[in-house]
């Protein structure tokens, strides 16, 4: 998979993509992530990429031209499955969307800023809009980081244990069961005995029961959800 990220803060992503699974998946050539500085596509001397809003009102609006030039250049080099705009006024990202996006070959992700972008970008250039939750961030960069992390980890080969991504919370509409590691007693706090006795069937049944209890208590809405 190739991911092209368009941002006014290219430096931000240098750190984000250089750790853990995101770093390994690039080294293993499973994913190629390219960061594009939107300002490089500004045609004016100040390298500005935003302007006042038509009709008045507070807040700057990102111009269409630099965004269009950047995306046109990318599209002239390869075809893209989706051109995604990260914005709080969009459909909320969920596991089903991550699963779908993980099958893509090429993706462009545009990080928004200021008050938003010229609406013509959304009408004519963007193919998918995503929010990561019902709260407002100062920019799309953090949201984009969440998106690429949640998508890349689903691509086969990125996580060494092939089964683990599929057993996650959410993949089967249930939250995960409690997990423990050594020591079996700490401060008098015990690991549940059933996990220590090696009876696989009983452990499986206990984990299922715990998953259902946890989901009922904290996210009853998940029972109804479809994940593929
Ligand atoms: Cl995608 N962008 C911004 N700026 N804020 C958000 C968001 C995105 N998703 C939730 N809040």
C-alpha cells in the first residue's frame, strides 16, 4: 500500500511514522508513506495556503489551488482508491471502515486546518471524508495519524502474530477480555486461577464470558454493529 499525506506540518509526521508497526511496515516494504508539504504547491510569494472566507466570518479557509495542484500531480503518477479528507464534520471512522481501507493499493489523505477548506475541494476532488470522533482537534494531522495506524496494522505481514489483529476488540463486535502476565501475585492481587490451569476449553469459555460482560456494561451499542 502507498499512502500520500498532504499537510502544512510535514515535520509532524516524521516522528509519527518512525516507531513500532508503522516503522516496521515501511522497512518491510508493506507500506510506503510519502509526506507532502502543501506550501510547496502555493503559487504566491508568501507561500500562503489560506484566505478569508467569502461572505464574512471568523477563521481562515484553505485555498483550493495548492490542494488541487498537489493532488493532480499525484493522480498523474498513479491511480488512487480514495482521496480522503480528515474533518470533524464527517462520518465517524470505525473498524469496518479501517478493514475496507486496509485493502486499498493507493490512498491520499488531506489534513485540514483553520476553519476548513474551500467547499469545492470537497465537492470535486475528495472521494471520502472521515472524522475520528465527536470532538474538535486543532488540525487533521492527529486524526490522520489515528487513521493510518488503524489501517496499516490490518495489512497482512505488519503484525508478526498473524491472528492478533483479527482478535482485537471490535473485530467480533465484542470488547476484549482481561489479560495478565507475570507475576501471578502482585501486592496480593491475583491473576484469575482459571488462566493458570492450562485448560484451553475453560479458558476460552471464561474469556468469552468476560468479553460479553464487559461489552454489555460499557458498550451495549456494539452488539448491533456490523464489522465487515
Ligand atoms: Cl478528522 N479533524 C479535526 N480537526 N478534528 C477532529 C477530527 C478530524 N475528528 C475528530 N475531531
